[in-house]
């Protein structure tokens, strides 16, 4: 009797297990499928993010090109206006920036010379007056003028050729 019961019981257990096995496999397969879909979605969002960044860079390049074209047109128009205005207006336009620079430099030198002159007249220590009157701001101003006229102009000439 135990053999009959054991055989039927074992058959039922194995039958039940084999009946559940496809369901367990389907569950595991769906879990893997959902994991795959999630990773694909993450890859797709990363791709879209990169496309958006690329489009932004593309727009920035287009904007920069438009700016350069606008500056180029402004220079052409300025040159045409200078030609039509005559030699005197062109001369005044061309001399304005350097003239203002020389005036500013002249005033700067005059102030420094006046300080030394006052130091000589009052019998002060002129070396101390000179070292205290020339500080970081003076050095920065002198560097700015030198770099504008010598470095900046050289770069502009290099870019034109």
C-alpha cells in the first residue's frame, strides 16, 4: 500500500513541479526582459541627451558664425563710409584711438613727472617717492598699453595674412 501511495504521491509532486517549471521560467524570463527594457530605455535617454547637447553646440556654432558675419559686414560698411567721407574724416577716425592713448599716456607721465618735481623741490627722498608712486596699478596700465599696441596689433596683422 505504501508503494501505491508513494508512487502516486511522488508522481503528483513531480507532475506539479514540472507543471510549475514553465511558469517559473516565464517569470525569470519576464524579469530579464524588463531589465533589458530598462537598460535599453537608459541607453535611449542617454542618446537623446547627447543629441540635445550636439544640437545646442550646433546652434552655438551657427550663432558664432552669424556674429562673425555681422562683424565682417560692419567693417565693410565702416570702410565704405570712410571712403565716401573723404580723407579728413578718415584721418580723424583713424587717429582717434591712438590719439586718445597718447593723451592718456601723456597725462600719466605728466603726473609722475610732477610728483618727482615736487619731491625735488621739497628736498624729499626722490628714490622713495619714485618707488612709492609706481605700484601694481601703474604696472598694469603700462602692460595694458604695451600689449594693445604691440601684441594686439601683431596678432591682427597675422590674422589678416
